[in-house]
C-alpha cells in the first residue's frame, strides 16, 4: 500500500518517545573491527612523483586484527637508484633492473586493495605516488578512503610520550612486532601495529565506526565530540531534526536528506560555525521528524522555526514580520509599508526587511513624483499617479525600470558611482518585491492543486497545495498505483481557509518553496481547482516584474539610456 502522510499543524508536534529499542547495525554504521584496511608503504627514488619513481610496494590487508594477505614487489623505476636512496633502503639499481614496471604492477595492487580503506604513514606521500602512477599508466584511481597514521598520532600521542611521530618512534612506543627498516613490506607490517594501537586510543573519543574516520584527525574539542551519542538511533531518512536544551527548549531546527548523517556532522570538524559549536555544547537531545519528501521536510523546518523561534537559527524566525507595500487609493492616494494585506487594495511583496520595502517605495515616488508626507499636489495629479502606480505594481514595471536606468546612466557618466549604486539598489528592491507578489498571487488564489514527480527509484512523490500552503504529501512505491494515494491525500489533507489576496495561506517563504518545487523539472500537474481555470494558478504577467529580475536586463536598460544621453549631448 502507498505510504500517505498528512501534513497538519498537529502533525508538527514531535513524536512521543516510546520504549527503548535495540539499534540495528545499519543504524550505527560499520564498526571498525569489520572494516578492511590495506596498509601500504612505498620506497621511491626521491620525494616527488613529478621527478621520482616507485622502486618497491609493500602492503598488508587486515580486518579485525587478522592479516588477510600481503602484497610485495620491487618496481623498475626506469632510471638509476640514487646512491643515497640505495644506502637508506638497501634497494640498488641492479635489484630493480629485472623488476616489472609500475604499469604492470599497478593493476594487481589496485585489485588487492579494492574496496578497502587505504592506510599509510604520511599518506600524502605514498598515495600521491600511487595516484600519479595510475594517471601516467592510464588507470582510473578507485577513490578509496585514505587514513594517515601520522595525523592520527598527532591526535592521540602526547609530546611527553614520543619526541616525534616518525614510524620508527611510534613502532617502538607501541611495541610493534616488526621494526621498520625502510623496506616497503617491513614498514607496512610495522604500520599495521601502529594503526591498531592508535585506533584503540581513539575509541574512548568516539571513533568506533568507519564513518568516524573521515573526521578522526580533525581538531574537535573533546566536549563536542562526546556529544556524538546524541546521533545514536536517529533515522537515515529525510526529515527535520530539533536540537533541544536542558529544559527541552528548541535550540536549533534543521533539515537533511539523512537526519542521522547530518546530525553526526555537528560533532566533527566538518562543522565550522562557531555558533553551532556553542549550540552543541548546550544540547541535551535531538528529536527527529521523518518526512515523506524533501519538500515536506523543508516546509516543516520553516514552520517549526516560526513556532519556536530557536535562538541559533538566523533566518525565518519571524516570518509574520515580513512587510508589504500597500497602495491606498482615494482622494489622497499614498503608499504604506504594512505587515498584513487588506482586501481590495494593491500590494507588492512581501519584502525581506522594512528597509527593503522602503527602498521600493522610494523607487515608485522617484518615478511618478507621487505624494510623500508633508507635500502638496493637485487631486488630478494624485489620481493619475494612482493609476500608474497600480499598473506598475501589478503589471508592467517598465516605466520604473526605464526612469531608474536613465538616472543610473547619468550618474555613472558623471562618475558618481556610489549614488548610481544607491539608485540601482532602489530599483532592485522594487522589482523583486513586485515580482514576488506577481508570482505568489495566482497560487495563493488557487483553492487546490495536486502535483506529482517521479523519484529516483521510480516511485512518485505527490503534494497537495491549498492556497499556496502545503496541505499534505504522499510517497508512492514504484510498484503501486498512485491514484489511491492521491484520493486518500485529498480526503486527509489539511483544510485551509482562503487567505486575503494576494497573501498566501502559508508563510511567504513556504509558498516560495512550494513554487520552486512546482517549477522543478519533471513535475506534473494532476488536478487543479481554480475559479479562473488552470492557467492563472501557475502564471505571471507577460510583461511583469519577473522579466526584470535578471541583472542583465537592468544593465541593458542602463546601456540604452547611456547611449541616448550621449546622443543628446
């Protein structure tokens, strides 16, 4: 049966905590004792793969402390072995003269290490030579995960334990069974013992699974890394996560295609934001909310942020404060910056801030010379300007664009670039506010819209939208007929009251998310209810503000205006 998810206000509540359950291995990741490591060491004719070549490869395959196999071969570097290298390694030119070239050896090594985590002491050196050899011989590098025991040692071996992190020093410190002697296989065997000793020291720090290795060498504060247990048991599924503080207060809300993977990243050096590190130190729990689709997850994120106003979320905390511009008609028409729309009046927006809205008001005043507080003008002029303002706000803004383009061109010609930039910002604020209103209005007036999109696995994700508010989602398996799911969604979806146009029934940012999803490739309209037919629900004016959102369009208008000014001169 299809899995149908209703999206309602009640459904936003976090799930009840049930009895403890035992976690499956897929929920925890791959434990290190189940990981296959190939520890590799190279001997070369020098320090750079650009000017030197490999003379010997030694490797040990190990899993769970058990050696699964070894790989060793001399390699003909195609040149003489320098005397210094020969004295250091004992490998002479005569020893490698009859050895195979790297192009012959490399396929066997790549097969030996297939699917493993490559380990080396000073990995950039060894892996760098191997990658260069692969490129030179036309072999694709398989992209194994790489672990550097030098970096691991810097993390857990203290200065009073060892004077340095050389392989010989660490092998002696940890009592390795083999003493490194600058021969590839011996050094690889010694590195195996060093690796196991280092991993045993990392375990108390929470490095116990393959997924932890990617950040094992990162400088993460111990108190932050200890919090990684908060990710245990979280689902590997799309949805929303809520970090909670000591009093169950919501500290931060986020979304991801994999809740578990994203939350775990907060306890590693992948997280660079200082505020997030501060938040993690306070957090006591993480609540997951699994969602049927990524659109549902992003909408839930917005709603939860609006509901809780978490102190560590920077955006979308107060969507109800987003301002609009209202044209008040009558004997004395005027423009107002308001927080809510009123039926029967022209509006544009909403704007990201009051300052942006005020810039848009200034753009209209500058274009039409309309009344501002404290000025006087004839009633005829006001009424004429009112009609022009309404047309620019709801339809074609070309006059506003043209007037500002002329002003920008004139200021630029006089090298008053700062003033020209201010005029450009004023125009940009108006165009974006008008375009947003024109884009939102048709969907905000649409009582119901059902759309669907194929998923990567051949199924369907279905959304139900009412007055631009996401009223429900459904995930349909590729083996199932989507029609029963759609019918169920129509019956169980959230009932939405009609809003005051042009405002949507949802927060404007939610409506933007819905519109972006509807505009994405592969979306099919399944059903639509609209008093004006299907087209108005997904349409904008042909010569509307949306056409002027491209900066290139403004630049072209300025260029035309500049040419006209130069011609007049």
